[in-house]
C-alpha cells in the first residue's frame, strides 16, 4: 500500500516540477532516486508490519498483500533503481523539454505495477492495467521528431485499446455471472456457467496481450523497435514481468475446478507457439534491438511455464526468472544505448575496443541463453522442473520442447558473442560512421554489480527463494 | 567459532588465488611468495589448532552447514563441511606438506618472469583450496567440486610451460583420462541421489540399498578413484604428468591429489565394505598396479619418471590396503608416502635445479659430495620407501602386508615381491645419482640455498620418524593412528588381525618382508656400484619393459584402433551423410519458418487485430468443444 501511495505522490510532484525545471536538470534524477529509495524503505517496512497510510477497509476488498507481494515489489523497485541509474542521462536526452514529464510517467507506470502485484478485485486489476499502460503509450511516442517513435506509439495505443476492450468485456461478463468484482467469490463459480467461462477467458487473453505472447504478440516487435531504447528496456523488463505476476495471481485466485482441464491445453499451446514464433523470428533479425524484441517474446514463453505448472516451485521459479531476466535485459539495453546503430556487424571486434562492455554483454547474453553459472540457468531449471513435477502427460513433452527452443535461442545470442570476440572489425572508412560511446564510470560500476548479481544467482539461487518463506 | 575457523581453512587459499590471479601483473616476487605461502601457513596453523582442540572420540562428526546450496524439488543439498578424525589427518598433510612445497617453490620457480611466477602460485593456491574442499566436503557434491577443481589445477600446472607442445599433450592426456573416471564418479553420485535422495556421507548406508545398487555404485566409484589415483586401467597419465614443474609433481602427483581416490574410498568404507566383490577387485587392481609400475620403474632413466612409477606402485599398495579392509593401513601409508615421496620429489627437484634442468640419471652420478644435504635426505627417503626398519615406510607397508596375509596369502606373496622391486629400483636410482663419479659435463654444481634445503630436512625428519604414528603393538607401539581413526573407521582392524593369526606369525611376516627389502637393496647397490657396465647390459630385458609390457600395444589394439575405425565410420559416413544432412535440414527449416513467420509481421495494425481475433475465437471454440466432449464422457 505504501508503495502505491508514494509512487503516485512522487509522480504527481514530478509532473508539477516541470513548471520549474524546464531544462535538463540533474536535480530531477536526484529527486527520482530519492523517491525510489523511499519506496524501498517503506515497502520493506510494510513487509515487516510497519504500516503508514493504511485504510483498513481496503485490505480485503481491493488489495491483498502477502510476503510474495512485498518481495516482488522490492524486486521491482530495485530493478527500477538500476534502470534509472543506468539510463538517467538518456532519459534527459530523449525530449529535453519534457524530462520531468518522463519521470512522472515512469512513476505512474510504477504505480500501476504496484496495483497489479497486489490487486484482489477486478476493478483494481483494471485500474492497474490502465494506469500502467496509458503512460506507456505516451512514453513510446516521446521521441516526437522520430517517425518510428510516433508510429510505435500509435500502434501500441490502437492495439492496446483493443485489448482493453477485451479486458473490460471479460470483467463485465464475469460481473454478470457472479454479481461481484471481487476475486474470491469465483471459487464458488459454477464451471458450466457460460458467462463466467467466457469472461474469465477474455480477461486471460487481455492479460496475455499485455505480456506479449502468441497469438497476441504482434504489437511487440513493432512497438519495441520504434520506441526509444530507454523505454523499450523499461517495457521489456519491469512491465512484462509485472503482467505475468498479475496473470499468475489471477489464475491462482480461481479454483482448479473453475479453470477446467482445457486451461492447461490452452496454456500449452500458447507457450509452444510463443517459443516457436519468438525464437524462429529472432533467428533472422539483422538488428540486435529487434532481435531482443523477439527474444523477449521467447523469454515470456518460458515465464508462462509458471502458469502451466501452478505450484510452489513455479512461484520460486518465476521470482528468480523475473530477476535474472530483468537484470540481463537491462544490461543489454544499457549497452545498446551506446550504439548509434545496432546490427550484428556493429558488434564486430567489440572485445578489442571495449573489453569491459563486451564482457558484461557476454554474461548477460549467456544468462539469457541459460548457461550454467549464470542466473539464467537456474531460472530455466526452476521453471522446467516446476513443469515437470506438476505432472500430467504433457509435462515431459513440454519440457523437451522448451529445451529444444532454449537450444535454438543459443544461436542468436551467441551470434552477438561471436561477433564481439571472433570477428575483426572492418578497417574501411565506414568504421568511422559506427560510433560506440564508452561506458561512463557510474554505468560501469552499476553494470559490474549487476553482472556479479547474475553470476551470484547462478551459484546460489536459493538465497532469493528462501526470502519467500521467512 | 569452530565453524568460522573450519571455513577459513579452505577460504584462505581461495583468497590467495583470487588476489594473485587478479593482480599477477602488478606484484613482485616477494609479495606473491608471501601471499601464497602465508595463506597456506595460516591454514596449517588453523588445522593444527582444530586438531588439538576438538575431541574426536565421540562418534558424531562435526558437520557444519554454511548455507543451502541446491534446494530444488526434493533434492536438498547444503554447502556443508565435515570435520572428523579422517579429514583432520588429511587436512594436516595437505596444509603442512603443501606449505613446505610452497616455500620450496619460491626458489624453484624464481627463474620465471613475475606474472608467470604469480600465476604459478595462484594455481598452486587454487589447488590447495580445491583439495581442502575435497577433504572437508560433507557430501558428494562438495567433494566432487574439489575433485574437479584439483583435476583442473593438475591440468593447468602440468601444462604450465605451455610453450612446449609435448607438455600440452601431457596436460591434455591427464585431463582426458581423468574425465573418464570423473564421468563414472558422477554416475555413481546420480545413482546414490536417485536411490537415497541424499548424498551426504553420514546419511549413506548400504542397508537402504539393494545389493545390486551397492555393487554398481561401488564399481563406478572405484573407476572414478582409479582415474584420480592412477591405477589400472587409467594410469598412463601420471608418468606424462611429470612435465609440470617438480614441486607440482611433489604436491599434486605424489603427496595429495593422487591420494584422493584412497580418501574417497576410505570415506565411504561403510558402502564399500558391503560389496565384497568390489573389495576383492580393489585389492587385485592395487596389487597388479603395484607390480606393473614397479617393474617399469626399474628401467626408467628420467629421475622424475622413476619417481612417478614408484608413486603409482605405492598407490597400488594403498589400494591393496583398502581392498583387504585395512583402511587404517591405507591411510597410514598415505601419510608416510606423503612424507617420503614429497621428499623424493623435492630432492629430485634440488638435483634438477642444481644441474640446470638435467633429468637423465645416466648423466648424473657422484653427487654425494656436491649436494650433501640433498644426498642425506634422499637416502633417508629411499630407506623409508623401501621398507627398511625403522623408517616410516616399513611400518605402513608392513601393516598393509600383514592385513593382506590374513586376507589371502597369495596376495601377500605378490605384495612382498613388489616390495623387493621397490627397494631395488629405489637403490638403482640412488646409486646412479649419488655414487660413482659424475658423468655429466656441468661445472660448479651446488645446492641452491637454505630455502630448498629446509623443506628437505623437515620432510626427512618426518619420513624417518613418521612410522611412530602407528607402531604395531607387537613392536611395543600403541597404534596411535588406529586409535585416532577409531571414531571414523569403527573397528580397530589390526586387533582383528591379531586375533586371526598368532604373534609369531606376524614377526615372521615382518622378518620376511624386511629380508626381501634389504637383500634387494644390497643387490641393487652391488649391481650398480659400477654404473657404466650395468647400464650397457640387459638390452632385451629393457626393451620388453620399456615397451611397457606391451601395454602401449595393448592400448593401441583394444582402444585406439577400434576407436579410429569407429571415428572413421562416424565421421565419414554417419556425420557426412546423415547428421550433416539432418543439421542442414534443421537450419533450412528454421530459416524457412523464420521467413514465413516474419511475413505475418507486416506492420499493419488491422491485420494484427484480425490474427488476434482469430486466435481468441479458436481458443474459445477449443475450450467449449473440449468441455463438451469431456462432459459427455464423465
């Protein structure tokens, strides 16, 4: 609760500061960092039982806070902190006249995220989704003079509006079937009641759209590609994992009886087609950023395994997966920021010219591939073993298929590493046109910490998961 | 407090490794030496402190769990260390002998440029860390991490002078042969995990396993042990491993790493004791290896090769000890062997260093006067390894042979013959190196200072008096080691043996092996008193043996040729025609699919919406049809 209130207050104050800080100002990022630190402190305190602004009546009606909520909120806030530290200069560069607005919008998105981790009611779900996505439409188009950015914004808005319709439709139908917006009464919902079934499925599909998995993934490549780099990093990490958690909460709130047995088959189909589309498309992308868009689709496919397994192991797994995936992706995007263009050939010989950058990028890519000793390995391992132990005759084939696709994903991740370490850059004059800025000291140290964290999780994954139970 | 101290023991060398590895280009000889030796010395002091403060007599070992390591599903493995009498003994050997060898290395490696020097010590520290982890691990996983770590360090240090191709090949050989053993070791661990759900040593008990399981697991573990301890069939890497610097041979390939197999079997003695077939096999492997390697050692001309074969042969004795249920004897031999073999290698290193890296014993001789300290120490070590009373080797070997006699007298006969061979080749080596006149052509040969000599002297003292650790009761000893290890190994095996055969018999056995050892020693001294003639003779004999008893051909026939044929078949036919085609078609299919899927992504929003609606409709249809069908059945 504290997190929601502080994030929205911070956003409102930041919005007002635009009156005073018209130019790029260091003060903005300092203030933003201050709010983030407040968020961490208050969220942790609340997790320990210290409550501030806490209207008791809200608790069961709209929100429900559990250990997992607080832990995940902290993960989100820390990711957000790393995100700001890595990107603060670029956030000011995108649109200098509106840098305060950008920060305000980011904090609004965070508010939506906190709503989504704790909602207990279809209304708060809807509010969360909207508070989260509407600022994102704006952020996607923030680079106003860039046509691609505008196009991305428009597409995102149109398709997002469509999915919102489906979400609203689903909520309406469910309300019609149960007469309540609360999530708990669904437990008694009659499985055969058509209205309830369709409503539940519609909400499910709308959330799948927000995650960006097949067959609702079409917006992802176009939007990620057109959106300025810094916001792509934000959308691909924090926003994506939050929606998956929201989805998981939604499914967990329904009884197994209510989801029915077709549910698993549908999830199975979604996972396999997502992995297939994500991986196969990523294979032939000439541009690393677009490759990352498809790779994020494929990674989301892996995270959806939690929706298939629906057990304790899956909860631990999704936590680790969310952390590792976010850290790795943030690292990669922080480095992509340094490139004016990011085709595979631009990475040629990076290990010689920028050894540290190449090293960070390598660890992040290996982690996304799922190579042991990086956190990505255990993330995938947890998800797959959760699936395996969930039982059912499709569990084992699904695990095998996922492994095959993880193998395929190695091709495009390793292509970058291969370019960096084993290809020499062209000596021709067009080398001058490729500009790679070096990492700043702050970025270097943050990235170093992030990379160490990734490796650490690859050795001691249980350090994180044991927080779930204390 | 104990937990912290115990953790520090392996942690310190790790810190040393990290520091030296990271800053190897920035630090000088002095810093590198101090850090490398200092970390091991502190580890040794802590080990001593633990040794004297902990009471080993209660039967529950000190197991400290530091943090959850792998907790997934129903597999719960903690990062935990186990400290009991057995690990205490090994801890002292590794840190103690390791420290001496570190000190020795500071002079031995001084010719290297600084980064290389620091790199050498970082590897050495990493080795000590891995070895300590291997010894202290409370479950198979930690042990295996150490096991792999020492293998890696062995590889790195054998190929330390990587500019020479032959050295690289030796490193590769060691690594690959060990890999065979490691695979089997890993399979055994998985098997245990599958059947018991736990791999911590205290929880493993043969009563929870069927006899087939016990047999299979112990056989796999045995193969793993033979790889690390250079026993038949995985032994040929050790002689080649002498390519590494001599202190490395002393530390890794004589005193510590190669005894890991013995340690592992001793650690799991409960499991092994439940598999009589495996035990018999261990004894046979040990005997065969002991004899085979001893005969090969007779004709080697490289001083380090002689010692390498002798190491294999002595490891064979340790395996024999294990196989005849004399675990204390095996551990005792590990200890004494660590003393005298490290001493022999360091002595050899001193000789090699003084002769500017000359290793051929044909070009030595008469070094008695020129290297007096080395000479005395080397002589003591030779006496110890040959089993001449009252030097340490006599007691440990005698304990093993005694146990062998009561297990199977025929094994004992072979073992005594091996002991005779040992005395023979050791004194051949001694005579060729130290007596007679100098046959080489180098001037100004002298010892390289006290840093080289001090470890030699200390080890010589230990080799001489080490036998007192476990003097048998019939020689007025009190069998201290057996009593000490009682809490781990359970029964005091030598007392059982005492009951089996009368004391007179034990005296007799002792006398026979002593007579055999002394007579072969005298024989060797007699034959090689005039080395020139002795070397010229015995050509045919030498040829047979140098061919490694046809073992090379044997490997060629049984392994290499079928492998070549198989690889030809796989490479030329299956790979070219079948796999390559398959891979190619996978690539083609992927890129085809990739293109097709990209076509769907054409940038038009209305198309996207149509696809999505189609998706939703299909899902809904599927959902309701499925439920309909399901309901009609239920």
